[in-house]
C-alpha cells in the first residue's frame, strides 16, 4: 500500500488522532515507531519513514514507542471494511486463526496458497501473515503482563507464543525491554481480581455517539445473553477455546473493557469481537462528511456526530436474528428469540482441563476459580451454536412453520460448513449462498451483510423503519426511488440506514 509522504507528515506534525491505525511513523534516528498522534516532538523529515502496519515497522527493526503505545492504536478502517482477500485475512488474523491453525489454516480458509497469500499481504501491509500475527501476539502479551498477575511462562503460551524464549525475544524486540520491566512500568496499578479477568482500554477514532450504540443494543438485548445497564453493555461470548463474558463501558477516547475468559488464549479473539460489535475501527469523520453533504442528514450529523454501525460477535447469531426479524417489529423479534433461548440448555460445554494444561495457557486452579456465575446458568452466556439451534424442538420457535424451517436450514448449512459466517468469510459468496436458502431474500441477506460482516454500503430500501425514517426526513420513501436517491451516500449507505432507523 502506497503512503503519501507529505500527507502522512502533515498528520504527524498536527498529531491528528484520526490517522491512528491508518499508518505508523518510523523514526530512524531513535529506532522507534509511533502513532501519528504521538505527543513527542515531531521528528525531522530525513529521519522519518511511514509503514502501513505495526508488523512492517517491526520488520524494519523498529520498536514500539512506550509513550504513545502504537500497538494499541485503533485498527485501520481501510482493511476493516474491505471485502477482498487482504481485508478478510486481517480480520481472521485478529480473530486468532494463525495462532490456532497456523499459516496453512489461514490460507485454507481464504482459498489461496500460502505463497500467494504471503505475497498479497506483503504488498498491502508491508509484512507477511506470520509477522502480522507476531505483532498481535506482542500486543496480547503486553496486555497480560500489565493487567494480570500471571507468571511469564503462562503469559507466553496464553498469548500464542510457541516457547518462553520466543516470547522473551519478541517482547524485547518490539518494546525494547524485558517482560519483567514492562510489568514494573505498570506502577502501582493492581491487576483486576479473579482468575481469567482482564481489564483494558479499547481505543477508537472520535467522535463516538455512545448513546446511539447503547440504545440500539438495549432495544434488541436478549435476556441471559446480553444486557445494558447504567451506560454499560454486558454480554456472553462463545470463543474458540471456551466461554467468555465482556463488560463494555464507553468513555472519553476509549471503551473500558473487562473480559472474563475461561481460557486466556481467547484474549485476542475476544478483543477483536468486541471491537467489531461496537464498530470501533470505523472512520466516523469520513462517514459523517459524506452523509452531511446531503441536507436531509446535515442537522442530524451535526447534532449526533459519530453514529456507528452496531455489528456482532457471532455471525450465526446475527443471521438467526435477521430471519426472526422478517416482517415483525423489533420487540416481537426479541420476544421470539427469548422463547427460543429458553429451550437451549444453559450449561456450557465443560472445559477440557488436560488440553488447556498441555497448551500451557492457564493452570488448572485458575480454570476452576472462575467468577461466580461465569459460564453457568444465572450468568451471561454466548448465543447457541448452529448445531444446538438445528436440534431444537418445534415448540422452541414460536413462528410460522416456513420460517422455522428457514432457521433450521440456515443452522444446518452453518453446522455442516456449507455457509461461512465468520469475519473472514467471502462476503459476496456468503450472500449468494444465503439467498439460495429457502425463505431468505434480499432484505435478510443485506441485514446479515451489514451487521455480521460490517459491509458499510448496504441499503435496505424495503425496510419499513427505513422508509418511515426517510419520510420523516423529507426523503422519498418509495423503495425504488429511495434506492436511486441513496447513491449519493455511497460507500456509507449502511450508516445511513442506522440514521434512518433513528429518525423513524
């Protein structure tokens, strides 16, 4: 990916936070790399290089600045919304696929050879998949070092390193100090209480309209899975190695997150899913500038800047929500889903302690010492799996028989691997396969693309609330006319849908 030197340097000179995550500033005279918004003195032009990723900067022999912590910057909105192979690869790497399945597993998920995948990532990101995953492991390790009391060996394996030596070498190379020094730099801040409990800050590009996010999630919250209370959103998670629970509180410049994890190897996937859920890697300034150019949206954008696209932590869950929500109100859909969940056993699958112990992630005692109610009936749990939904009895669904069979068909397709609703799935192919299922049309497939895959440019012109919102703003509410009119909102029509829903 080509970076324009003058534009990047002006962003660095102005310490513009909007460019954090878009690129990284390498300073050859000091041997460090920074965010564009780093408060340090602007380096001289002859000492500056720009990189498209933290991994690329690390590959050039630079270490992370300990003042601005570029490894904890918001992700790039460029690859977060892209539907091509590089965008899909970056989302899968963030979700921990390389740590779980290696480079061969990543390449297989994307349908390319390892060699060709490496070539594409090098061209776009300045680093191959292994280096990108290594940069993520370093960030995960830093979080665990600074926020937990775990031993360094436990942290090494929980962060995805193959050995303690590899962990020590990587931390020294990326941060310029030994792991023990990173822990000492934490100062007097104590680690959160409870085994498997981690507190961290999720950065984002301002502005963020937190009330719009929480209102949207609260209206659709499913009892036992999620809740919104006193400005905080909590939900259960189903993660690759076990259960989890996230508590997310929007604050000034960040979202305060507390994660309860049955297995600390799930830290990176949990963080990635929380960021996707709240759309924290979006570029709200770019979105709002496009929408505000339409007089119909100008006042709303000025009053409520930074409205995000609430997404999901589970693609299958969002697909089920979409089918249940066909031609019914949000309240009715929530009632139907609550009834469905009541028929799913509340106990989670038992953790295989032998496997976890062999993997070296956490000790047996830590696994047994989970917070009260975590992963059990009474606590929040993740949405049921596709296999669980497919096996539910007829009385669990509370809907017409045709729609019930649509959900079962969807669940079977996901359970059997015929339909990939993971963040790295092929968006166009998934939409095509969705629409091939009986009972799934354009509205349902579009809703899934918008909220499960984060497609920024989906319009739902036949949606009743969208049409009501359009009428309220003085826009055409006929689906065909509205579809043509909405071309001026590209490539951010999904965000226009959220604003139309709010207007309705």
